[in-house]
C-alpha cells in the first residue's frame, strides 16, 4: 500500500531493476508523464491558444489535450480551496491573470458555448 513501509531492501530493489522488472503497470497517465510536465505559465499559454481558436476558455476536463483539461480542473479546484481559506497553490496574481483572460472558475456541465 502507498505510504506504508516496504520490506523491499535497496539490494533487492537493485536486483529487480537489473533484470528489467517493471514497477509501473498500465498506461502512464499523460498528466503524470514527466515529459508532459509544464509550468503554470506554459499551461496558461496553452489555454490562451485554446481561447484564440475557440473563442472561450471553457476547456472541458476531458479535452483531447488531456493535460490541459486536467490543468483547468486543477485551477478551479485550487480557486475553491483559496475561497475557503484552505491551502492553495493558486496565487492572487494567477487568479488575476486567469480572470483577465476570461477563465470561468465555476462551471456547470454542458455550459461550453457552441
């Protein structure tokens, strides 16, 4: 289980790695793939490009570009945390940038403009 101590020693771990043991099973989620990790500003730029192409910032969480949809969902979640006074990775500067870009922090299903 995650977060629990393992009986796997460093030596045993090295032996398994030496024979090519795969610790990750199943597909790597795009937003967890290290090659897909981008900075907040890079994702913000992607959002602006989406807006330029589509005329709005209502990017669905299940958007074809999975990482951008996940990023948008995270911004909304972090904003809700901020409003509740909880810990949030979203700064007031980022909230202002998103607001000025027309980002919707609260959305209802199927509210994407056609």
